[in-house]
C-alpha cells in the first residue's frame, strides 16, 4: 500500500506550487530524500517542474520506462508525466491555508519548502501545523 504525500514550495511571489507523490511518503524516505538531495530553491523547483511523482529518489534522472524497477544506489525519480505520458499535474495555491484546506485526506504527509528550509506535517486533521523537517525526524519511521 502506498504512503502518499504532497511536496510543495513557496515561490518568491508567495504562491505555492505543489505536486502529488505516490510512494513512500513518510519522513524516513521522502522527507530524508528532500532534506539531503533537494535542499535549494533551484533543486526543488526543478523537481516540481516534472509534475506528479510516482517514486522519489536521489536524482531526477532521465526519461525511462515507467514500469522499470529501479535497483541499487543512484536510483532516479519516476514521474507520471515524463515516464508514463500522463498530463503534467502541478497545483498552485494562493496561500498556505489554501494548500492545507485542499489537501486530500489520502495524502498522509505534506512537505513544504519555505524560506530555504523544509517543513512537514502529517495530514491527521485540518488544523495541521508545519514543523521543521530535521535529520532526527527523518530517522524515525
């Protein structure tokens, strides 16, 4: 069963862009990868520009067969648009409040890159508060 998440970024104009991520959305996988590999505005923007994500890994990589299972070190991301030919899906929200209110119940985690740092929340209720994403948080399952 998938642990779904949403990954977003506050842009310079204050609006938020976000994408859906299907697999392994818990902090010890998606959170850790974001913290270690997608930790600058440029890297986050490049990641989000590909739209919804099937599997997040260390590198964005090149187009590949969607059904090709990645193995070993150096795995690359799999995107619904680039690798399966689906329409590009990138959502935009005017405010953080709007993003939180629009978050579907089945997306268990939200990760937001804001002011050069990652924040996250578990989607357990509508009063979610974003907390700093730290290596300690990412070491817990």
